[in-house]
């Protein structure tokens, strides 16, 4: 079981690839598509949710997958380090 401080750190650590890929995906949407959406009368929030996020979904999912791999690897590495330090601190009489 992961303690609360470790859980908070893992959540914060996982936010970087998700946010980075979300921004990259939204900025990668073709400006002609957003301009066409504006031309048919969509509001800014409609453009964001119906056009930009929809088209950026594969990149956002890639960020979630990357974050999952990072969190699992850090958690496993941390457990191994903690278990090794706990066993090595014992002295044999």
C-alpha cells in the first residue's frame, strides 16, 4: 500500500506528461479548422470541446499512457529501494 505523501507525489509527477501532451495536441490542431468553426458561429468553448480536444484526443491519450508508465516505474523502483534498505540495515549477530 502506498502512503498518502507518496500518492500525492506520484499524482503530481504524472501531471507533467498529461499537461504537456494536452497542450501539444491542442496547439497542433489545424488553424483552418478552428477558423471554419468560428465561421459557422461556434463559441470559444464549443471550439475547444467539440473541435480542438476531439482532434487532440490521441495525443492526450499518449500522455496518459506515458504518465502511467512513469508512475508504475517510480513506484516499483521506490518499493525496491525501500525493501533493499530495510533488509540491508539489519545486522547479523
